[in-house]
């Protein structure tokens, strides 16, 4: 019965006890996310540019 009470009280107690580590992990995940986003955006931009140059070459 004690376990049920502690489960309902706080679902993630580790984050509250380790605020610095939680913040550090969040920042690291954010930086990784930005780099992945930039990599995907660059790849999509390259593909769009290649398609655009193929269309321009076939028109002229």
C-alpha cells in the first residue's frame, strides 16, 4: 500500500533530485536535435537544388 502512495505522489522524482544532471541532459539533447535538424535540412536543400538544376537544364 505504501508503494501505491509513493507512485501517485510524484511520477519522476529523479529529475527533482538531480536538477543539474537533468538540465545538462536537456541541453545536450537540444544541441543534438539542432545538429540533426541542420543535417536533414541541408540534405533536403541539396536534393531540391539538384532537382531544380535538372529542370533548368531540360528547359534550355
